């Protein structure tokens, strides 16, 4: 890993852990260079990247200020956070699930309405999935990607691709409870029915209900653990 990449990763981790709170000024370039044991040109490069990606605000002749990434971040901010799995705040996971609840019904409706045969083929594969967490997680990810790819709007798949590693990790944890695997099998069956009927509106409703149920299940599961 390049020195600049390593420093960038360490800096973002400090922001997520609260070592560099929003609206505070970070140390000078000289101090950061000493802290991370790199040259000042490396620090300068990292700061420019962090400003581009929404983590910092840099003003001439002043120390950089830490942004509130919830308000001033961008898509690259999400990518960085997803790469810091050990420090992802629980609230961020819930927000991601809520985003999924908002996005999934739309792309599933589009897939069922425009390419029902592809959807049926994807869902047919659920019958062969082994009854264990990792297999379920990998299948569910493949299903989501396939549904997004079958939708008319290609942006859905681009967004979804950013979450692959985290999605599978979360889903594996989620599917450790056999009741959740049973619930998902039932959902796949109902979605298959909607696809056979080429009923996009019905599919949209099913997905929204399942996503809401998944958020509730995830909250219950993480609270217990």
C-alpha cells in the first residue's frame, strides 16, 4: 500500500472514531507528517484527496477543518466508510438498510415489468441454495445484482456495486438465524409469483414489505448480540 493511501485510511479511521470531531481543526502539515511518519508532500496529497471526497475544508493559511461527513460528504465518502468495516457506526448500517428499502422496490419493479423471464430465472436458483448463512448471503447478493441489472435504469447497479463486500458480510451475519432464512425463502417464492404474473406493482409492494421487515430483524438481532 502506498504511503498516501495508508495515511488516508488512518485519517478517515480517526474521523469515524471521533478522534477528529466535526468542525475542529486538524494538526498542521508538519505535525501530521510527524504523527504518520511520512513527508509533508505525502500529507499534502492526502489532505487534497480528503477535501475532494468531503472529509475536510481547506482554507489558505489556515489549518484544515473536519467536515460533518453526513452533511458535506459525497459518494466517495460512502466508499471510504465501507472500506473501514471495523469502525462503521451502527447508525450508518441502519441508514444503508433504509436506503436499500427506498431503492430496491424501484429496481425490482423495473426488472419484473421489463425482463420477467430474467427475474424468474434468478429466483429459480433460490431453490438450490444450501441452508446455511454464507450460501444465502452470496445468493441474495447475486439476486440483488441481477435484479438491478435487469432494471431499465443502470444507475441502480452502479450504486449497488459499491456495497458488495459489506453486503455479503452483513447478510452472512443476518442469515445466521434460521428463521430469517425461512422468511427469505417465503419472500423469494412470493416474488416469483409476481414475476410470473409480470406484475411490477405487486413486486414493488412485496419488496418494500420485506425490506421493512429486514430492518426490524437486523435491529433486533444486533441488540441481542
